[in-house]
């Protein structure tokens, strides 16, 4: 019984973490898709350099979002692979 409760708590924690990640990514993508954000980013030397490797800033944002997703999934898998 105690083992089952601990497992359920770990599962709930993982689900909560996934929901938080989803909300953060949704807010981030909405923010990055605004013209104001893109204009500000283009004024940044760091972003300006990064934008040179893509055709449009939106492509950069999508690539970064995928990389973040892969990192998140890898971390989840590493942490919760015992289920």
C-alpha cells in the first residue's frame, strides 16, 4: 500500500511538471510570435547573430522550442524511467 502511494505521488509530480512545462512553452511561443518581441530580439546582438542561420525569426523560435522539448523529455525519461 505504501509503495503504491509513493508511486502515485511520483506520477502526480511528473504530471504536474508536464503541465507546468506545457504552460510555460505555450506562453513563450505566444510571446515570441509577437512583432514587438521579434523587433526587440533583432536589436539584440545575440539574437541578431542567431537569426542569421534561419530564414525567418519564427523558424529560430520553433527550433529552440523543439530543443527545449527534447531536453525536457530526456530529463523526464531519465528521472522517471523506473515506471
